[in-house]
C-alpha cells in the first residue's frame, strides 16, 4: 500500500500508536536506532482489527506500510508538534528536575527528524545526571482530537543503590598536583539530582585532603548547577620551603556554565614550621590567616585531545581576588594566570608541534601594598615533573627541575649540629617562590615507526622549555629591569617516550639543563613524569 | 646617622682625643679604653642604631679614630645582621605585652645591646615566639631552655656569669619562673574576663579564628595548671597563696636596693621586672594578683624606676600611648588603684546556686501541673467527643 499524500492520519489514527524505533532489520538511517537505551522487542501494540485477513497477508501489508512510513520519515519533512511530555518511573526524583532537563529541547522540535534528534539529546542529558540506571524515551501519538501532535513518554528507572565508591587518579587544581583519590558518593538523596560525596585524597608526596561536598544540577530557580565543598587540606613542604600548610575551609561553586566558572573560597589557613629551620622570609609568614577569595576561570579548549593534542588551541585565564570580606585582616591579594596552547599537525607519523606559554602574577593590595610581601602559599613555584603539554594549570612546570626547584631561594637557619644531613640535597636553602612567573615550551611529538607501539598509543617527543620566576613585592619591583628579567630565564631541552595507560600517563624523558642559576635544583639525566589521564 | 672623627695623641702614657670638628673630647690610659670611651661619648650624643668604628695609627704616638653611628642599616639585608627580637604585640604602654616576651626584651635592654624590635601578630599559639635572630642565627624560645639560656650558650650576652653559683639566686629564679609565671598565666586566661588576653594575642586576627584559638588556649591553660571543675576553687586558692608568699620573699630580698643580687642586673631582675610590669599594666584593675602586688611598694618602685631608665628611654614610637589605662599608670606608684572583687564573687556564687535550685523546682512544678492538666483535659475531651458522635448518630436516624 503506497503512502498516501495526506498521511497525517498516520500520527493521529486512533489505536495505532507509532512504534518505537525498530530493530536494525530495516535499512533506515542510523539515528533512529540510537535513541533507545534498552532494546524493546515487542512494541507493536497491535489492536485486534476486525479484518478477516489471512495472517500472512496481514503481516505483509503491515510491513509494506511500515516501510513506506519510514521512507516518508527519512525523506520528507514531516511536521509534528509535541503536545505533552509524560514522565514515568520516578519515585524519588522530582518531576521538575526531569522536566527542566528535557522539556525545552523537546518542545522546540517542529519536524519529526528534529524530534528524534531532540529525543536523543534529552536522553544524553538525563544520563549525564548520573542518577538513573536507564532512560527510555518513547514517542507516542497525541490525543486523537489534535492531529499532528505527539506525546513523548520519558521512562526512567532509578538506581536502587544510591551509594557508590570510587578510586582514581585525578588532577586537583587546589593542591596543584595530581592525586590518588578514593570517594564515596550518595546520589539523589532528596530527589533533586543532588550528589553528596566524601573523599580522601593523597597527593604526590606532599598533600593530603579530606573533604565532603555536594552538588545539585538544578535547584528550584537557580539557572546553573550549585556545588559546595568543605575540606581539610594539609600540605607538607618541609623539604623544599621549610613549612607545613594546613587549610580548613569551604568552597562554593557559584556559576559554572560552558566556558565560565565562578567560585568562592573561604578558608582558615595555618603555616607552621615544626623543623624550626626556616629562612627569614618563611619565619615572618608563619601563622594563621583567613583566606576569602573569589575565583573566576575562563576556559576554551579546542584541541582535539587533551592528552595528545595534534591540532587546535586552548586558552585559560584564571583570576583570583582575595580579601573581599569587610574585615581588613583577611589576606588581600590579586592573582592572575594565563595559559595559551597551540598545536599544529605536521602530516607524517601523526606528528604535531605543540607550543605554549603560561604566565602568572600575584600582588597584594590594600594599604601599604607596595611594602607588604605576598602570601607564601599564593606565590608561584616552578618545577616538578608534570608535562606542560597536558596541564593547563598555570606556569608551574619546567621539565628537568625538581619540585619547587627553581626560583628565588633563601638560606635557612644555621644548624649548630651540622652532622651529615638526612636530606643531602637540602643544601640549606628554602625556595620562597616568586610573584611573576613565565614559562614557555615547544614540543614536537611523533609516532614511533613500530606498529606495536602505535597501537598501544606509545609515542615519542622532543621538547625544549624555559621558565623564569622573579620577585616583585616589597619594593623589589623598583630594581626590575628587562635586562635582568631576560637573564633570569632558565631552560632545558630533551626527548623522551610517552606511555599512556588507563590509570595514568607516564613519560620517560632525558632532560639536559641548558641554563640554570646558582641555587636551582635541575638535574641532567633520565626522569620519570606522571600525569593523570584526565 | 652621625660620623665622629677624633684625633688622638699620646703624651706621658696617657692618650687624649679631641673631635676634629666639634667639642667632644676625652682621655684614657690605653688605646682600648680610649676607644670604648669615645664610642660611649658618640652614642650619648647620637644614639640611633648600630656602631662602626675604625682606629688607625699615623705615628706611634698619634692616631685617628672614627665612629659611624647608624650608618649601615638602610639596606634590608644589612639590617638583618643586627640583633632582632621578634615578640608579640605592644600595648598597655609596654613595648611588648606578652608575659613571656617582656622578660627577654628587658634582658636585652639590661645588656645595652642595639636591638631591633619586630612583631608577629598572626601566630598567637606558637611557642617559638619570642625569638632572637641575627643574620642566619636564630634562638627560639622552645629550644634548650629558652631564649636567655640560648643567648648565654652561644656567647652573645650573659649577665649571670657571677651570680649563677649563688644558691639563693638559683632558688629565687626557680620560684619566680614557676609560681609567679603560673599565677600570671592563671590570671590572664582563667581568672579575668579575657579581655586583656584577647587584646594582646588575638586582636589582629580575623574574628572567627581569634575566637576559636582563644577558647583552645583557655582549655590548654586549664590542663597545664591542672584545673578541673572539681578542684577549681582549691587550685585558685593555692595559686594565689603561692604568689603572695613569692611577692613577700621578693620584697624582703630586694629591700631598698635597685637590683636583687650584687647591685647588677641579672636575668632574675629581667624576669621579675617583666612580671611586675605586666601585672601592673596589662591585667585589669579588678585583678586579685595585681592588688596583692600593690601591697609591696618596693617592688612597684623597682619596676617603675627601671622602666623609666631602660625601657622608656630607649623606646621609639613602637609603644602606643592611646590606652586610657596608661595615663592612669603614669601618675606614680602611690596612685595605683585596685578593685579586687574576689570576696563578692564567692558570695555571689552561693546566691546563684540557691537561685538556680529554686528556679529548677519552680520549672519542675510547672511541668507537672501542665501534664496533669493535659491528662485530665484529654479524658474530658474524649467524653465530649463521644457525646457528639451520639448526637450525630441520632441525627442520621
């Protein structure tokens, strides 16, 4: 039976619901199949038609009718309007949450094709909430008296066990390094899609954090997701800068949409020195402080892969303003970071040239700001083994130098009993960080000729990086000159092999230090470097 | 900054020196003594900062001696080479108001050492403060028995070399450092209302941090002094009794002298002076300890005279004068006022206890009455409801 031109009645015919997307027997476009989560085998609600036909002939007629229908659906613009969105299967989750995720998408569709695509989007969005085990979107006919309409039935099935545990390697911007984290999550406790989690994280050698937080994707009238986190963080820098930092505070994510991210931090920070060997600058900064800062991040990442970018660009700008409470005794500073990355494909062996530059500056404000020193934890420290290609966290890494191994250094206290030190590389210097930091790098990466390596994702690279860290506060900016700034750049170059695994990304590099200053801790030789796969 | 150039001549075994362009002159028996006297003379006319001097012979009987006062401390790095004491905040008219920092300051003043005074306002719970630093050398208070002991061990300044062997000196020092130190700690944190402690230690920290640290410190002090809710009164009596006998002993030891032993300042004098000044100025007027101290006028006079000579003469603008309490204190020892409130406090506590007991009885009686009323009313309510039902039932018939 050919499709009649006035085939609207197909949608509005009583008792003949539009079937779900069929099994892949038919040669229809792919997007039909993707919408369904679970395959439902028998969706054809066939009413018993009082037609005295032979079963074979009836089946044949149905099939030709179906084929004609799909032919029409795929070739022509079939106008349709969504009449109602029916939500089923949610016992705990609030209707308003599901509606807010899918309704605007579905109601905007005007043709059948758009409706299918919108249904696919809506499904993805609901999946992303991470609180449902399965999501099913069914298109149904609208009420018989309204031709040309369709109903959408959203059927969700909530996870029975709201508690999940997790262990993984993540990169933590707060601790400025990556860490091993174990967390327990409670999902959807109140039905708003809220996610409660507590986590314990242990960072690479120095940092440990215990925190609890919650996030809600859409709460009543708020347009953007809300997150709040309370954490106790402790970092041990005794070997590098002779102090230990402990911060207890909360952080609220205020706006987080697309490229913009705004959050507020309020924490009580304490610096102590149990070793009693710190240098003059660190001694002056030991004590308690209240950090109340607003942080704004703008991020664009158009590279094709965050782990091995071969084309595209990325730009991140982070601004942090501290001391916004009316209490003048909280820490006042302004901190700005810029990151720029660019990747150019070179055509052969999946080779690419990555270049990047990062810079940052921190400065206090308030009365007498020209003389006050910047806060020690807010300063920039350079060194460490993270790869500059993958990390977008500010000017922190110059390959070849140890953690905090670059920059202004000050002699520690004289030890009366100067026996053979436990840490032979301490050399009695504290690295006190700088206020103006610039790093730049160029990295040429390419596939290895062996097919085995290529399939495993192992590739090689050659790089050159440079960085500089200078002090600007306490009237040091008066002696600042471009000549001195240029001379303060340290640099290194080398080559290596990158092995990406599921848990982490490992690099084995041979670095050669081209230029370093007197107290820097750069070492020429083979080094391992790890970064998180995210 | 001042530069003093002297021309020195020897005649008949005596050296005389005369300022090249000025009126200062002196004489002595040896070049060594001459140099010392010239430095003192230069300092007395220009007493700001560090001293550098150089002596050079021109002929065997004539020389040039130059003294530069305060000339080398413009650069921050060179400033670090001088002796710096990092202490807690100055207030109440004292150069530093913390009872552990003040004796160290007084000791260094007794030694006539040029001293920079710096303040740490953000670490009230640190036991490293006060500390003395000079370049890369640091003497913390929580190492080796304290700052004064470390300074003696490292050869920087030692005022106790003669008296250390006298048993009376040792036992007096032990008494002061245990009984009187405990008394001050008790009075500052537990015995008074905490305003002085708050002002000295926490006034530069943001409010929530200051409050939490203050409560932590009060608890720590109670633990240190062994005070629990059962023995609080007994311990208080014991502390006050000991401080009274300590004051009596000190007062009789001092007599009318200006120092405790050998008419010279020692670390014992520094500790006692620090304690007395703190008790007089920083503790509130209602403090019992303070009133006990005021009974011994010779101790008060000892404190006031030495304060005027060593502390006020040398202090610069680091001592704020904005407190109203300081203006009262400058009137002199005869006008110290004290309003001890110990006795009324004890009576009040008994009255308070009686009052609380009565309130409790009252509340319990009220509660019982309410419960009885509710149970009776509940019973009568049921009866009423049944009646209504019967009425309704009748209506439907």
